[in-house]
């Protein structure tokens, strides 16, 4: 994956949302209107793996975390190209809540 700013669309059985992340040399940082995300990722060919921490930074009326928790560590895996990734994962503490996400490059 190229370094840059990516749109992220995600969903679980508890909800869905959109945000942005910056991919930069193995690091991921970003957020949405309620949560921030930080972590690392690795690529092995087109195989993408990541460990992300998501935490609540603000109250957002009518919104809740897609994991039902305001502080969560998420393990992700999936397939990546130079400009996108399709990933799945789950969070420690709520392994039954599976996440599906799509990252799409906005700009380098």
C-alpha cells in the first residue's frame, strides 16, 4: 500500500461508519467523529495484517462504537493493493463482533 490518506468504511453487526486514516511506513493513525485509531500494519505480498487501538475522543449524539466498547484493541487481516485494502477482524473482549472494512486511497 502506498503511503497516504485513506478513506475507511467499516461495519459490524452493531453498526457502521466512515473515517480517515493516514498510512505511513507501517503506521496507521486516523479517526472519525467519535473515535481515534492508532496502530501498525505489515504487508507480505498482498496480505495485510494490522493491530489497531481505537479509543473514544468525543461524545457523538446518536452514535456508539461499532464494537460496543469505547476503548478496544483490534486485530485485522485481509488483502491489499497499492491503493486499497479489504480487511476483516475482531476485537479483544468482543471476539464475536466481527468487523469488515474497506480502505481506499484519497491522496498520497
